């Protein structure tokens, strides 16, 4: 039995982010849902009002012997604009914020380190500061989104995929 870990990422609209993650070798499963708000079992309609405080999240289940959490973080940082507060492209609202909910101290440290590495790259390009929330997932429930949102871009290959990006690559590790 392979070991697996979970990771939670918010990058704006969850449809395109889920597809980016499910295409990474070593990712076992993905789902989309809501985290970080105050209402139990929120609906999509409720989170879109902003009153629940939830973010659109992607849950990524991965095999750490096949893909590292750092690799997932590198994808996270470049797939959206982490300097944009509560907005990704035309998607505006708190549900579209940039966030990472970590499941271990190691994930927390890696999220913070990669944030700082990416911030240095953004600063060199004259781009604003990262506003991504990095918080522990402990005690923060993940609510699965409605079925029609799951693997949305697999069901609708030409569907909406809003992902703004800074256009800045994640710096390669020094050899």
C-alpha cells in the first residue's frame, strides 16, 4: 500500500486548478470544495455571496514517493496570481482568494519557504507582494463541492478556465 498525503490549494476558480493538479504524475486524486469559512456544508450559491467566507479549494491526494509537496507548491505559485487579493482575472470575491491549508509542520514550512523564493523572483520583476494565506488545515473542515463541479473540465473540455498568472517562472533549484 502506497502512502499518500493531502494538500489543499486555493487559486481562484477551482476548475482549472484541479485540471492542472490532476495532470501531475504522482497525484492520486483531486476534488474541489470549500474551506476557510464559517458555514457548515455551504453551497456554491452561498459561497458566491461572500457571506460564508469560504475559498474555492482543490484537494490533492498525492503519493510523496512519486511527487513532492514542493513540486505541487511550485505549480500552485505559477498557475495563478498570488499577488491579487480576492481576485483572479475576472473572478472577484473572497472565494477567489489565494490560500494554502497545510496538513503538517513540514507542509507549513515548505509553503512559507517557497512563498519567499517566489516572492524574490516576483520582486526582481517589479511585481507586487504575495497575499496568499498560509494556514494549518487542522480544525478547518473541507466541504466537497457539488458533483457538477467535480472534474468540470474533464466533463466540459472547452469550459471556463480562468487562471491569471504573473508570467514569472518558479526559480529552478541550484544544482
